[in-house]
C-alpha cells in the first residue's frame, strides 16, 4: 500500500490523542504509586487521591481472572485500533483516540505491574476508585455517542 493511500485511510489524530492519553496516564500512575503509598490526599468535599489496585476491569468486575481480563482487553484494543484508525476527522477521531489511549494505558499498566493489576487513585465518594485511563475511555464513549446522535459519520468508507 502506498504512503499516500495509507495516509488517506489512517486518521493520525486518533494515534496522537491515544499517545497523549497513554503518556499522561503513565505519568499520573507512577506519581500515584510513589506519592500515595503511605497516605491519601484530600482534595475537596468527597474527592480524594487514594491508591488502590484493581485486578479486574471497570468497577472491579472479574477480579479473580486477570489473565482473562488482559486477553479481553487486548482483543478490544485491537478492534478499536482497526476501527478507530478509519475514523472521520473531528469528534470521531478524538473519541476513538480517547478509547484507544485509555484501553492501551490500562492494559500496559496491568501487564507491566507485578502482580498484574491496574493502578487506580481518583476517589469520588462511594464511587469506585478510577484513573485517568478510565476517564479517557468514558469520555471517548461520550464523544462518540454525541457525534452519532448529531448524525456525524464516525468512519470513512
């Protein structure tokens, strides 16, 4: 495939957004593992920075099967890559980039840590503790949902 044809098929905004999310997530998780190991930090109201580790997926689902969780996450990330790189510019590209970046960031955290768990540190009241990658995934879904509701075409043909 020629470079020009590849450039027409691949939306590089998706890659850039994903790389920014992965980098920010890695930095914030490293900070949290270093700074929050001995104590939590109260921000305001019910907002805390509190170190926790999650061997499952969102909301601590499937905590007993980190291998299965890792495999499923990798498959989902691969699908998002295949689909997301064909995203139309604008909101769809940003949405897919946020999804991809958050998914890859959590997968990398899980695979590179021992034991294989994701670092969570943002706590809002009784809501489960989460991280920047989780925020990115949620925002990605919201952006894509809004774009679809507006009638935007999410993918190129």
